[in-house]
């Protein structure tokens, strides 16, 4: 068998496999979106940096661009249609002498989520639009005892 015939046979074989694979995938029913973990119908969610809606997450990144500020070990005592409250740890990079060489420092924190509104990506889902952090014992340099931020939509 010549080189041209082998190449043609391989190309046709690959094309057949791709066609069979695409046919199977297109015939399969479309997956349905699973509701966020532990979300009760009608209760707001927290939208993360990857545009995923979550209820009662155990961690949350505040600085999506570089990850230099995040929350961990979150334990939620309230999660309802008005507000959510958790205790956990705030991990903040001190960026000394610069962020890539900085060290993450941890601080106890109380987190409060408020102001649920319809999510622009999915208006049937409400999401919290404001987060407040309370530092009861120590806080990152430049932070007050309480800081509040608007959350992305």
C-alpha cells in the first residue's frame, strides 16, 4: 500500500471516529444545571470569582485577580433571604517586599453578606451584593476593624 493510500485511510478513520463521537454527544440530552450546594429555593447565593453561585461556601476569594486576599474555614450561623453570617479566617498577603515574595497572614474574621439582588447572569437567582468583614482580634495593615465591599454582579 502506498504512502498516499495509508494517509487517506488514516484520515478517513479519524474522520469516522470524530463523526461517531460528535453524533453521540449531540444525541445525548443536555445536562441540567445542578443547584448550588445546600441552597434552599429562593435563598440568595454568593457568586465566586469563576461566576459560580454557591451557598454556604467554606472558602471565598476576595481578590480575584491575584488571590492575595481570601476567606477560609467559614462556618455559617445564618443564611437567609436577608443576610448571611459566618466566622472564619481572613488570609491576606502582606506583599512585603512585594506580593510574589510576601507572606500570607491570618486573622479571625466575622463575615456578613447583605443586600441580595437578582443576579444579572441569571435573574431568577438572587445573590448577595455586599460583604462586610469584622476583625475582632488583629487586622491586616491598612484595614479598619470593619471593611465593606460591593460584590460583583
